[in-house]
């Protein structure tokens, strides 16, 4: 892998003798030697490229991250008596006095990046860059150089709006011949779409160093964990198999979720005891109300009904912006609209009161944020509303309970496509004690319905009859 990349990058010349490639995008699984390769490329650009006054940087989201690859380069110099003869090592700086060249770590968090004259830049973990600001600064700062090189190294990410995804898709277009760009070198090592991520025979596609720096036993252990623990699946697939995922840390495998798509007949639930979860977003976004019906016997499943609302005036704009078929879901009756450009909470209130009359609605759990007025109005109507915190203390227990229900095939959700989309968006956050909760800040899109479901399950499980505890004892002869 490393030899191929180096041969192509530095062996392919233009008619004028300069390098063909100006940008290299290398996307590959962890532990395949990306940092070592990048450090060597940086050293070559800095010390062996015959570029007077070369400015070479290892760039990352933060300078501490940039120091990782730069530290590899420093170690290479320290281990080479030949390099030590003409390269001086300073704090955060390698210097080649005779060429007036330098090699330094650079973070996007630096106070200023003005005045850079970049000959080479190693951009580390491009998937972690939240915007394209640093990339644009480095690319535009190469204009005065005869053969500059931006060398990006990364594993796959999950943010489809990121600069990394833009480079990934551009690289695929170059490889497929859709775009002609003789200056762009993409190297993407990943599984093919039809490959099963649990099949060890295909892992080498994302891990060219399999059996060398990547240990098969380590991948097998992590794969087994990912199969039994959905929260670990996306990390394994993204970081070790270099597959772009829908979010950072998958909570529920979608195939497992789809097993709960049993039909829900609302007429059969009339008069049944249930608990609600209410998650109100901002007045211009989706709001969700979810009802959870506990089983009445040992063989029945938990049943879930969903209500979603969106303002009518911003649907078309949201469809275009989010690439989500809100308009289709509205036509299918899966999302209710309220007139105007903000949510009309009186519509939500009327629907909730209707559900309270149809079903035996014992209690509603509601996110305290943005819902105080509706909570007051529902309480005045005789509905018990329980303010539900969004921290680990309140959310972890019901999140784990819902996870157990889904994995155990104990829940029926009717295959509601809006709720399914929200489940696919969920990223979970975990604290040092192992507590879990849905994380809106890390999730790729709306998860209001999932949050509402967690809250409903939280109140419903508390109300379930406790199983009797039996004390074991021994009777002596």
C-alpha cells in the first residue's frame, strides 16, 4: 500500500518535470500505517524536494492532534544519523537551515494562519474537520509553489456535509472516470457495497496491512463485540473497515429495528393503558408525541404509536435542504401539518386530548425545554404530565430498557418510516460509568421521536408490576 502510493505520487511527472499530482486523498482503516506514511511524505517534501524555503505543515483540527504525525517525523529524524546531520530539531519545528525550510504542526485552532506559503501540507484525520476553513486556507496558500502537495489522510466519517465527504465523493468520481482531474490522486480502501461487514474474507479490502500492522485477531474480537453490541457497530465499521456510516456511534442496527415492523391496529388498542412521551422542538421543526402500550400477557409485544407535526409553510424548503421526504410523509398521513410557518401547539394539544379519550393515557413524560406552556394546558385538562430530564440520570435507564426490547424482539412499531429515519439518525453518548442516552448534538438529523419513545418507555416501565423477589435458603438436616 505505502509503496504504491509513494510510487504514484512521486514517480509520475509532468512534461516540465514537476509532479503530476497536487492533492492526494488517502482514506483507509485504522492501524494501517497512515501516520507513519504521512510523516515520511512530510519529511520528503521538507528536506528532499529541492524546494527553497519550503514550508511544510502537519495540519489537524487542533495542534495537539497535528503533533501526532509531526512527532512521527521527529522520531524518524532522531533515529537517522544521516538526517540529524542537516536537520535541526526544535520544539514544534524541524528546520533545514541551508534551504531555509521548516516543518511544523498546525492546528485549525491557531490564532492566525495568514501569510502561509505552503509547499506541503499533511492534513490529518480529515473526517474530524467540522468545516472546510483549514482546507481552503492550505489549498489557496500553495499558489506560489511550483509543485505543492496537499496530502490528506483519514478514516471514513459520517457527516455527509463535511469537507471529508466532499473529497471522498470527488475522489470516487475521479476513479470512476466521471470527473477528469490529472492533478488529484484518490486512494480509498474500503469494502464494496455488496460485502458483508462480518465476513473476515473481505476485511483486507479496507486493511492492506492485514496480518502486518493490523492483527486479524483484534479485528475478530471487535467484530464479535459489534455484532452483540449495536452501539459499537458503527465505530468498528467506520474506523476499522473504512465504511461511511449514518452517524458516529450507531445505537441500533437497522436490520434489528426492522424486525419490529409488525402491523399496529389502532382500533385494537382502544381503551388500552398507555404512557406518552412528548418532545417539542423549536417552533419551526418537527415535534413528536409517542405512545407506548405495555404487553398484557407474556407473549404480547410492546406496541408503539407515533404522532409528528411540522409547519406547512417550510415543508418545501426543508425537503430541499434536508433531502428528507417530509412532503411524502405528510401526504401519507404520517406527519400532521399545522398552518403557518411555526408549530401551532393548539393542534398538538387537540390531538393529545383526542388520544387521551381514545386510550387509557395514564401519564405523559415531557422534555422540560420549550414545553412549559403546553404542559400547563394539558395539566389543566386533567392529564398528568411528568417533566422528564434529558441527562444521564433520567435517560440512561429507559434508553437501555428500550435497547433491550428492540434487540430482544419485544417491541412492535409498525415500520413507521418517520420513526425509522429518526432511529437511523441516533448517535448515543456514554459516560464513564456506562450510562447511555441519545445525543442530539452528535446525531446526523432529527431524533425527536426516539427521545419521545425513550421517555414514554421510562414512565411505562416504572408503572409495570414488580416481579416478586424470592429469598434462597438452605434447610439443614
